[in-house]
């Protein structure tokens, strides 16, 4: 190899290693979308089964907690329905971002109740759940414009 071709070859290989190929970017993007969707499914299952279901079937642990808060069964069923609605909405593309924001707001309320009524016993749980919900709300924010157009068309 001559001296004149050596620098050109090294320049070409250096430029190739610095710029990611379109294929690797699309593969990473696809993997990120799949991971985000899996996170949504896991959260939907959590809110639907582990959180809403005990409230909706009036499990003794849930009933006891709501009685301690002074909200009774009406509050328990209301929160259970809101959680179930949020769980279902997390799986509907046009509602994903709004559902994540609504569930985050519900978790802020849960945190306040945990601190005020239950002396912070499980206060970290709602805060931990807000993190993936905020990620979903931000990542799926493009659907908010679609939802707004749909609502305006119906009005």
C-alpha cells in the first residue's frame, strides 16, 4: 500500500465507526418501542389485577385501609374503577399518554394519603410507580394531538 492511500483508508474507517448506521438506529428504536410497550403491559397488569381488583372485590385489606382513611366503600370502589380505567387506557394507543398522566396524578394522591394517614409506611411505592408512568407519558406524548383531533371532530 502506498503512503498516499493509507491516510484516506484510515479516514474512511474512522468516519464509519463514529456515525451509526441507519440499520443500528432503527434496531435500537424498535427495541426501545418494544421495551416501552412491555412496560405499559406490565403496568396495566399491575394496576388492573394487583391494585384495582382487590378494591373492586372489596378484599378485607382494601376495605380496612379505606375505612381507616374515612372514605368507606364508595371511595374504595371509585379508586378501584379509576385504576382499572387507567390500566385499560394504557393499552389503547391514543389514550396511553393521558392514562399515564392520570395514573401519575392518582399516585401523587396515594403518596399524600400514605404520608398523612398511614405515617409513610408504603409511601415509596407510589413514587416508584410515577417514574415509569412519567416515561410513558413523555414517550407517547405524540398521541395527545391525535386524541385532541378526535375529540374536536366529535364535538
